[in-house]
C-alpha cells in the first residue's frame, strides 16, 4: 500500500483474527482508501510479536492515524486482553470498553459475553464489530444477523443493540467430519456443489425429532445402500449440519419472540450462499449484509469513542 | 488355547469386528469352554487374508466344529458380504439368512437394515447378534437395548424380534472432538472420571431446546469464563454427547409408543457405567445385559440354523 494513498486516512482499522490480519485505511467518512492483509494471525504471531507484526502489516503506509483492531487480537492469546462486554451491548457500551495497548496508538475492541436462561455463557470476539457495521445505514435495522464461519454466530438485535447471540460449531464439525471421520472416508470430491444432496441434508435436519448425532450416520447408511452417491456425501453432510443449525437457531429466536424476521447474512460469499439455501428451506427470508462490515463497524466504534484523526 | 480343552466344542463363534477378532469355543449347551482374541480385525486383514487370519486366530485349537462369525467380517470390506436383513427380524429370519463362505465350514451372520418413517435407512452389523444374545434367557424380554460404542445402537424389541433401531455417532464424535478440535485443546487430562462435569454436560443436553452444535461450544465458553476447570472439559463433552443421544433416543422410542421401559445396557463396563448415569438423569431405569452377549447370540443363531456339531 503506497504511502501517498493513505496520508488522508483518519483511522486504520484492523480485523485481526486467528490466522489473518486485514488492515483498512479509512477516510474521515469511513470510506476505504486502501487495504491489505497478511498471514499474521494471533496463532502465527504469538506473545511479544505483535508490535513487529503491526509494522510488517502496515509497512510504509503506517501513517499517523490512530489504529483500532478487533478479533482474537483482544483474546488471552492476543496482544492484550480486552475483557468481554456483557449483552445487551450497544455502540456506546462497546466504544466505552475499548482497551488501549499501553505505549501505542492502538485500541482493541472487546468481545461480547451473554448467558442463556439457565446461565450457560456464550462468547464472541470480532463478530460484535461486524454486527455494528451491519446495523449501520440499513433503512430498517436487522433483527437477526447470521455470521457463518468455523463457529457461526446468530445475533438478535433490537433497541438495546446486540441483545443476545448463540454460537454453532457448524464449520468446525464439518471440517472434523470431512477430514477425520468414517463419513469423510466415504466422500469423494465432486466437481461442483451438489445442491440436491445439500438440500436433502438440510431437509433431514429440519424434520421434527431430528438429532444430529443420529442423522449424521445416515450419510453412511444412504451411501451403503446406494441411495447417495459418494460425490454427494460431503454436501449432504454440510446440509445436515447447516440444517441442524438453522432449526435450532429458529427455535432459539422464537423463544425470545422473534419469528418471521428476515435474516441478514454477513461473511464469505460462497458460504453465505449455502446458508441462504438452508435458510430458505427453513422458511426464512434472507438479506445480505455489507461486504466490509468489519471496517464499517470499527469506524463507527472509533467515531463514537472520539478516536478519529482530525 | 489348548486343543484338549476344546475337543468337545459344538461351535466356534467369532465376533469379528473392524479392529479385533474374538473367538469362543462353545459346548453343545452354549457354555464357553475357552476364548481368545487377536488384532486381526477386518481393517488389519483385508481382502484375501481371511483364511490365514482364521488359522492364526484358532491355532492348534481349530477343532472340527463349525464356525459362525458376526460383525464387519460380513461387510463389503470383509471375507464375504452377508446382505442386510430387513427389520423387523427375529431369530428365525436371521438364522435363515446366514451366509456360508464357499469351501469353508464358516457361516456369517447378516447385519440389519431398517428405515424410518421418511424412508431414511439405518444399518448395523454385529449388534444384531448381541441383541439376540441379550433377549435370550431374560425372565421378561427387554424392549429397549442399548449398545454403547463408536456408533452406539438403540434397539426396540418386541413380538417381531428386533423391530427397529437407531444409530448415534456419539463415540466417534467424542474422539474427533477430543483429538482434533478446539475443544480438545482446552481439555487437560484429569486423574479420574469427573462425574460432576459429566452430569452437568448431560443435563445441558437434556434441556428443552438443546442443540448439540450449539451446546458443544459451551465447553469453551464455560472454560473461558472460569466456570469449568480444564480437567473437567473432557467429561463435560462426554456428558453433552451422551445426553444428546439419550434425549433423542427417548423421543425416538416415544414416537413408537415405547415409554417408561427399562433400558438394558450391553457392552464395555466403563462405557456402560457412563450410559447408566446419563440414562438415570433422563429418568430411565437401567439393567445390565449378559457379559457374553455376542457368543450367546451366535450360539442361538447356529442352533436355530441346525449348525451345531452333534
């Protein structure tokens, strides 16, 4: 990133996760002037290495702007721990809880913590920023936002900001099953996404009385009996897992009186397309969030906190 | 096994699975005269190697008795494929479907196939024999039999024999999560079974609205917030998985009108003890099946088929 392109930046916003760090140079109105990314995630860098990683990431374009970062950089394994904010949490709450890294111009966005009716906790870190970026600017603020991923997050939003959320280990379970399980060994790679096999998996998990640890085995039974081609096994599994997530999250939202709401999807395009299909099969209307939700969210938080350069 | 101990055997019964083969020499009344086992499972031996593996397993004690075998030895990867019998299936149906291995004195027990109300298939192989061994001799034949394992099986029995069954991938999911997942990395080995952490996991999965792919993440949230010790994570996970199985299987049995029945557990003692605790938390009464259910089942099948040596 050339220095001359970013001299006018009012903020450098870094989405700093487990494997990757992505930096955005933003003008005073939050528009992106430039961006860059590098495999300098928290897992790669480790304790003590973050100042050097930041210099590497920003290079000659470090500019003098303040830096805001979100994601695993604020975890116990990150640069400095930014303690979780309790839900419900809105923009003001989160901005007030920004954690400065001593001796630097970097401030880190806190993650969120919520508890269900039985007191069981749930946590997220990084997604709070994407959610705030998605809530901004929409004509009607979305009530249900879904962020697919290794650990996908469903957030319920309202007058109180981010009111509650729930995590589903869908992506990690898929990777485990595909890579290490008996079911993964039955699967052969197809040439393309098998949407029929995927939809069949989704429908199986949407049935009344569905149970994931039972239904997963149907990938084997169907393959053994010739009712599912080996090329379809992986997408059938993916459908079972996304269907189980959507069915459970629908119940979760209903328990809080949220029903018939449009779901706004934020994240990787191919993954969001799978979720769109699964959500449609479950009767949800679906909208797409902004492509740069993390940068927008960080800009909103920084502005709220009075961090923007003059 | 010494030859002199087994000359009177009327049957050699082999429980021949994926990793292990276990042989029993049985007298004409089905009592065990001797037994042996070896790591000569189907996965170790492979195509063409089964005659030699049988000689290795039986050694000098091969005797002249007929041989019956059950388990993965009858799968497509085994010695010869013994096609699945459709459920409901009773002793006579299964005995009539014994598959002889040409040119040998070996006959293989078929597995079972059933379909749920939507036509989704389920399969088992080996457990049919343990179930038949468990049904024999009990004053009141059990209606619900559970065989814990990598893929645990719930069987519903009645006048028609084995009427239906359902598989749960509980054991395989636990191994995947413990060995390869983010949750496994949070766990440290404790010195002993943490029954409180286990029961907490079971209760979480027994809640109304429980959803496995969400609840699994609570192992991380609880550990992160200091509410679950690292030594308890593995048993909490085990509890979540067994609780999810028991909750789903309870619904499965209820859909067929089976409720309030005692569950009979068959299998490894330590694993059955975990199931006993999970089942008790779900309100089930629990009984133990016979320790040698596979050998008893094979003896019943062989007798029914007229295979026993005079």
